[in-house]
C-alpha cells in the first residue's frame, strides 16, 4: 500500500525551517511582551536594595508628594521595608522574597523619616522628604466639621477593641500559669483575633507591635532570638512544641504590653484622611503577609476579626462617602464581601484571599480623593 504523504522536497525544507524559526521568534517576542506588561511600573522609582545587614543606600531624599520606591531583596530571607515616623509606620511592604522586588507608592509630607532594612536588629536608614512649593501651598489639615462624628465613633471602637485585647492577654496568662495547655490554646486564639482587629492602628506603635507579634523571619536568631516574644512566641510554644515551658514570663510581658498599647490607642489623635488610609494600608499588609497563624495553622478567626475592623471603618465613613460618590461606596462594600467569601472558602484558597485583600486595599485607597481629602 502506497502512502499519499510525502517528505518535503529539498527546495521546501529551507522555507519550512525559516518559517518555523520566525514562529519561535514570534513566540519569544509575545512572551517578552506579556512579561513586560505584568512587571510593576518602576519608571522614576527610587531604588533601594536590602542586603543581609543594611540598605543600599542608607540615606534617601525625595520631594514631598507621591514618591515611588523599588525595593530589591538581595538577602537570603524574606524582608519587610518600612518608612517610620518615630514609632509609627507610615508605609510598608512585607514579605519581599529573596531575589525579588516590590514597588511602594506613598504620599509623603516634608520631614525626616527612618527606614527599616531587613532584620529588626539591622541599623535603620534615613529618608528625607524635602518641602516643595506645592506642599507648602497645600492646606495643613482638611476641615473637621463633617468628620467629627466618624472620628469619635472610630475612637470608641478602637478603645473597645484594645480593652478586649487586654482582657484576652490576661486570660491567656492565667491559662499558662495554671499549666492548662488546651485552655491556653483557646485563649491564644481569642487574643490573636483581638490583636488582628487592631491591625489598622498597630503600626502607630511599631515598638509595641514588634514585641507583641514579631515574625521569626525578621529576627537574626529566628525562633531562638531573644526578641521572639509576645503572641508569636506563645503560638510557637503552644502549637509547634505543644509545651508551656518558658511561656509564663512571655505571657506576663504580653499582658503588660497590651495594657501599654491600650494607653497608646487612647492617646491617638485621629485625622479624617487616616481613617481610609489606615484601612488601605492594613488590607494591603494582609494581602502580603500570608498566614497570620504560622504555627497554629488556622487563621480564619484572625482574618475575620481583621475584616470586621475594616468594615467598621467603612461604616463610619459610609454616610459621607455615599453622599459624595455612591459608586465608590458600593465598590468598598463589594470588596469587603469578596474578601469574606475568600477567607470562608473550603478548602482554603490563599491566592483568592491575597487577591481579595489587594482589591480591598485599592478600594479603600480611592476613598480620600472622593471625600476631598487629597489635593
């Protein structure tokens, strides 16, 4: 039986090879174009490299207004990069993987800020934000009349949350002192959820935040580091080691720090623009952090508490936002609903949760402009 298929002739073979080569080149070009489209916009960004021991450079200077930073992780651990005003975190990027980069965009006022450089024990750099004609001409503070109610309501909410956190840490201390492992695990989960509900304002007391819930990856000695303390150290002992050994003094210190944090919350002076900005920053942090329960393995309770707190922030702004821009109000509400659905999914879908919190951050980011709180 004779086959009708024939091998390509000698004259056709070079043509076919050439066509194949063009197709390969075209595929490479399309891949490059698609990759380029997915890269973060870095044009004009100030570049900062975080090494194992410092930032390069350690001193930065930018004009007031919106600044973009391209943070490269040249160390062998995941790192966070923060801009600090005293003990308050102004802006941050978390969990930048080794060899990867992240872009941070933030509107900055004139002043001198600290910048963190990887491990908490590493020296801090300096960021100088110089005044410009535009920043000098901006109004120092927006009118407060329409925001007095929302600000007061939000302060009451935060004080209640801080009080519940103090009570939960005291219950955790009692369970550990009584050598009741099961009760300690339950008390830890409750304390961790109350701490998550305070995530919007926790960066305003960064020194306490680093004692109450430090991540082992940010410490030179990881879990063995003396600075590995608070909820994180207790979680490690209860769930990873199934032991109460050495946790009593840690729990006592945590309860003391919780009481101090409550005092800091009471002393906070809220501003209209901070309501939405803090919510956006917290949602973005949740999208970047990964699991809030590294050793316990279940963080739905914490994420639910975090969303409750974000929803309360939305609710106090909603009357003003709905009047100014109903579509933006609906966008924020829908983003919250999507985030709740993502964390409730079974089995858990970390990718969906990450995307939902990132979208929620973007939704909160759009509030201040709609309320006239940004130039």
